[in-house]
């Protein structure tokens, strides 16, 4: 009961930030889908669409590097407001310059702003939640993110994709994301000097967390970057395109809390393995389904239901092994790896579609998720062999159950303390 009360109180205290992220994602969801449709209407080649959309993730990677440094100077609230306004400004420019080169630059700026906003939000939440409730708090966060993105699809019918109305609505919503943080008396995490955290250090502490972040990015990047273009190419009308992307967002919502709750109760590795294998099976099954069939919508729903919660598990899995001053740099590292995945997703998927036809849309995500499940099984086998070969180190009295599990990953690295 005490843990449940703590979880509820932690979530309620975070509502202004969650409301801000909801508005941000409604605008971003509308913008991302209308860009894919507009690119097809402008007759951009499939490969060009993939490259243009991938520029978002180039900016995303830059934002992951820059945001933690700026965050130390400005603090969480001021940086969030600044980046929300930058993202809104970029949204207004798209319909004014419908050219691949111009869109590539604007997409990079949008990606930089979005990465910074995610670093602010995720480091804020990771610093606010205790290890025993972290999985559920981050599950609620991703629930809000995916719900917001899905609601953005509903707005597709407000105006024609060939005009500027939808872009302006997206800009207003993104700018409005700053309002909950400036209209409510709110205490953000203390501004501290954050320690450096290298990629190899995170890999040594929780390699499965990094792999999970990357693979989730591949799936999300493919759906958000190429999904609308794929749906248009297979003959879906505009309302059904919105339904297709909406099915992806709805699927990403339904299992966020159950999977997050399970990860707080059981070994996070087991949950990651099961969810990734289930997502891979749904994706590869979709390759054999008629693109205009309702079954395809169900396959998309099933894929994202198991895939999208994986990122919150990656955050929880890594942060269980870190001290508080490492939370912000860890968020940046995970977002950076996620960004690499989302950069590879649209490019790899567009190339697969060029070679395999529409079925290629599902191939990359399906294979990558099955590979993640296989890697997770490998880590379990390796852990068992190490446990048989060595005595486990004694656990500190105050250590969390999840951090205790991570110690087993560091047996072969005596200099690393989980």
C-alpha cells in the first residue's frame, strides 16, 4: 500500500510536466503525419522522403549532446519553454518552403528542439521517482506521449494537407506546451553540476538497456518517418492514413502501464525479452497481410503495444544502476542511442521498401526486435554462467531490487560498481 501511495503521489506531483508533454505530442503527432502526406503529394521519391525525415534524427542526436550542458545553465523550466518556442517556429516554416533541401534543415532544427525537450522531461521524471516506482512513472509518461501523438492524428481532418492550416495548428499546440510550466507554481529538480557519463560506461553497467533503446528507436523511426508515406503508397485514403498511424499510437498506449508495472515487480530483463519477441512476431506477420485489410491495423496495434513500452524499460533499467548526478547525462546517452535507432529506422525501411515493396516496411522493425529478444536471452545465459562461476558480491542494505539484479551484469568487470 505504501508503494502504491508513493507511486500515486509521485505521478500527481508531475502533472504539469505531463500536461506540457501532452500538448507537445499532440502538435508533434499532427506535424509528423501531415509532413509524410505532404511529401507524397509533392511527389518526393520514397528514398528522398526517408532521407528528409531522417534529418530530424540528425538534429535529435545533436540535441542530445547540447541539451545537458544548456540544462545546467538554464534549468529545466526555462530550457523547456525556449525549446518549445523553437519547435513551434520551425513548424510554421514547412508550408512556406516545400522543398527537400529546406525541409531537411527544418527537420534537423525540429529534432534538436524535441531532443532537448525529452532530455528535460525524462531527467526531471527520473530524478523525481524512487526506483520502486520508476517503471510506473515512466510508463505514465510514455502513456501521455503516445496518447498525445495519437490525438494529433484526429486533427488531420481539420484542413487539407496541401495547405498551411494543419502546420499552423501544430505550431500553436507546440508553443502551448510551455503554458502548464509557467502558470503553475512548480519546483523543478535542483540545478546541479552533472557528472560525465560515457557511452561505454553505460554499456558496461546495463548493455541490454542501450540495445533496447536503439531497437525501440528503429521501430518508432520507421513508423513515424515512413508510416504515413507507406500508407499513402499502398492506396489508403487520407482518413485511413490517420487511422493507421492512430492504431500505432493506440497500441503504444494500452500496455504501457501493465508492462511498466511488471517491470517494477519482476526482473526487467525478462519483461524486455518477452515484449521484444512479441513485437517482432507482430511485425513480421504484417508482411503477409493485405495492406488495406483491417487485420493490418490490428497487426500495427499489436506491434506498438509491445514495442513502444520498451523505451521506458530501457530508462528504468539503466537508471537503476546510477547515482543521482548521473541521471541527466544518462538520459542524454539513452536519447542519443534512441536517436541513432530512429535515424537508421527510416533509412533502412525506405531501402527495404525499394527492394521488397510495401512488405519491406515491416521487415526491418520485425527483425530488429527479434534480434533484441535474442540478445536479451544471451545476456540471461551469460548471467547464469557467471553466477555459477563466481560468488555474487554482497548487496548493500539499502540497494533496490532492480539495482541488485544489475550487479550480476558487472561480475566480469570488477572495477564497475552497479
